[in-house]
C-alpha cells in the first residue's frame, strides 16, 4: 500500500472520531438553551439525545453487514448527505420531535464513520502499532471535547442561535468526504483474505474474555457520559458557576484526556495492558469521588485535569485487549466492544433521568463514581482470563 493512501486512511479514522466527539460533547453545554427554545423541562430535553445514541448503536450493528457489501466510500458519501439534511432540518424545526429526528440521523452518521475509522485502524496496523494508533484516534475524540465546548459557549454567549453549532459538524464531515474521494480503500482486499483464518481463532475462552471486556466498556462509557453530561448543570445550579466557566471545565477535561492519550500511547509498549487498565480505572474512581466533594473552582480545575489524564486510555485499552484476544484482528470482536460502549451512550440519559428526579444532579455524579468503581473491579477479573499476552 502506498504511503499517501495509508496516510489518508489513517486521517479518515482520526477525523471520524473527532466527528463523533463533537456530536457527543455538544450535548451537556446546550441542554439549557434547548430547554428554553422548545419550552420543555431540561430532563425531557436530555432524553431526546437518546435518539442520537440509538442512531449510533443501530448504525454500528448494521456496519457488521454493510462493511462487506457496500463500499466504504459510498457509505461516507451517504453519511455526508444525511448530515446536510439534518442540519437543514435543525434550522427549520420548531418542535422537539423534529429535533429528535435530526439527532437520530446524526447518530447514524456518527456510528457509520466511527465504525469505519476503527475498522481501518485495526486492520491497517498490527501489534503495538495498533494500540498506539487506536489511542491516537481516540485522542481526536478528546480533542473535539476540548475545542467544541469552547466554540459552543462562545456562540451561545454572543447570542447566536444554537443551530449554528451544528454547522461545525457539517464542516468536519465535509473534510472526511474530501479525503475519501482521493483515497483508494484497498485495505478491504487484505481483510477479505484473512477472514476465514479469523473465524477459526475465536474459541469459547475468547468469548468469555470479550464478554467481560464488553461489560467493562459499557459501564465505563455509561459512567463517563453520566459525569460529562451533568457536570455543567451541576456546577451552574450547585456552585453558581456561569456557562463560560463550565465550558472551560469540560474543555480542560478533554484537553488532559487528549494529553493522556498521547502520553499512554508512548508508554503502553513498556507495561502490561491489563495492569495499566486496573491502575487507571482505580485512580479515576478516586478522582471522581474527590471532584464531588470540592467546592472551590481552582480545586475543580486541578481535579478534572487529573481525571481527564488518568481516564483517557481506559476505553482504547479495552478495544485493544479485545483485538488481541486472537492472533488476527476480528471486526466482529471489535464491533462487540464498540457496540457495548455505544449501549452505554444510549442508556446515559435513560439511566440518569430517574436518578435526577429522585436524588438530584449530584446523585447522577455519585452514580458515575459507582460505575467507575465497578469498571475497576471487572478490570481486575479480566487479568485472570485475558489472552492478550499471547498475541501482543
């Protein structure tokens, strides 16, 4: 494969994660504005973003079949057209139901591009390179989380309509299309040659490992998005912090999340993946607990920075562990972990809404802390079953 083509494929993967990160990290920042615009309670607004998550889940499930039957380039073009339609719908919609339709379509687009991005990386790179590149792609998700909330709060604070935020999504997707049109997706030929070999390598023990890893991925994403989605409202209501400051706090989280990704991508080769996983999930659980206790803005800045840094590599290490359960990377196994993580995303607002009603927003943050602790325990158990050392 030519270097230019390989570079383009990698770039598509990076931008696809940036796109998904942009869509998801927008959520917590504009909940209040959407509540006022549609004149509905904030708890109801939060449930509409479930349509975004359902769209991601459905498209990931479909990708298992479509990746083999529809060319990657065609899928990306269709996704771009859907993005344009969704953005136009947002500018004309006056009912919450139409907003939900756009969120669902955005979810489909996001799921397709992210599945393609992971599919490319896991089959284009091997061994330690695969882990490093997966961390790099995930760091683009974090980069979006750092940049997009700042842009979002600037748009809102200057009294622009919230719809303009989604123009950014269109620009990002446009970048993917421009690169895709100048790329040869010959990776598919390599993958098809190895498909039969992969099937023989998936044993009963592998499925047990994948089950544990997928549960950990589900709980981790559910916990992370529970925290990130409700921290802005928690800070504004409980500590009377304005929207610009809350946007900065979320951006700081994603900035250090990204820095952590880069840092761990360099040191992964020196340590056992599972041991790093246990260490990071344990430290993250402690940091969430202390974040909930702090009331000082500067203490919150320090705490959220450390949380972003130490929690950054957890999800990517889980995906890497899944891909290393067999000698050759299996799209089926990797998609199971991605789908599990997406299920965590889908369940975020469904899961937290009753908690908000009963225990308030602080209750949601405590729940996130409990979920991280459960991830820590499961990651310890994974150490006794994982076969990653044989294939690393």
